[in-house]
């Protein structure tokens, strides 16, 4: 049974711990803000038997955690958002230490399918000058980044698909909402709306565990986006 380390042990970490046996993992290490302050938990002794790690912490600790794991030769799935301005730095670290890293702004399988649908809609609307576009999301009040990493990725995919006109972007933070993302195209004649609604955090956890399974099975090295895991 592969050995799993959880780096970050908040709500997501506890859910990953709960679901990990379904994916064939034994969780052998749980690091949080108390036993990993300043990277204190990133020791060869702690990670001696670990096969793969899943990192769900905070935007300001994620990159340091990734560097610590890479230095120990541990491949990792990174579910934390809000750190991708450092993506090239992380890419170099992963390459230098010859480990694997799967990342995504959202590990929900549904969101990854939704992203492909949005990209295709943007491609089809690119030359339809009468349609304007918007991108909106809502999450719980404690989410630290806004707009969400998922919404940023959706907008990036729209632009990459050829949609060159302005896209109005907005975010809301309220209550305990697990996450809704909406992309729309509007004209005087009609409106097209694409929406993904998360019911809870379970979809994110299951996607991250699936990515960890893939890393163990393939022994893939380098930086890999989760949609490659799903769609090849």
C-alpha cells in the first residue's frame, strides 16, 4: 500500500485523510501549521517511507512546502491556489530535483470538463462581435484569493481559444459556499450561460487523490497539469 503524506491539515487535509483508503493509500504523515512551522516537519526522518505527498496549505506557504518536498525527493500533488505567479520557479525546482508535481487551480473532474467546454464556447464566439462576455465566481468567506485560481484559468483559456474582446471578471465571497463558476456570453438577441456548481469539497479531494495515484503508478517527473492526468 503506497504511503501518503498530507502537507496542510485543515478541512481539505482531513477530508483527504478520510478518503485516502478508497484510493489505496495509507496516510503516514500529517503536517500542519504547528508541526511544520517554518518547514520544521520537512525532515528525511519524517519522509523516510513516504511515496507521494498532497499539499493543501496556504498561498504564502505552498512554494516553500514544494521546495522542501522536492529537496527530499518527494513527488507531490499541489491543491493550494494563489501561488502560480511562482510557477516557473517551481518548475525549475521540480526539474532540478527530478521529482513529479501535479498542479491545478481546481482538482474537481467536473471543473476540468467544464474548462474544456468554456474553451470551445470561447472559440466559437470569438468572431461573433455582437456578444460580450463575463466571468464570475463565488466562494466561502474564508477563501484567501479572489478571483479564484479556477476563474483565472477559465479566462486564460478563453483568451487562448481566440476570444480577444473584453471579459468582465467579478468575484463574491459569502457564507460557506463551496464554489460556483459561471461564464456567459450576451447579445441583444440572447444569452449563453455555462455554470459549474460544487456541492462540497469531496470532488476536489477525490481529484487530488486520483492525481496522487497517477504519480505513484507512472513515476512521472516534471510539472504536469491535472487535465493531462485526466485527458492525456
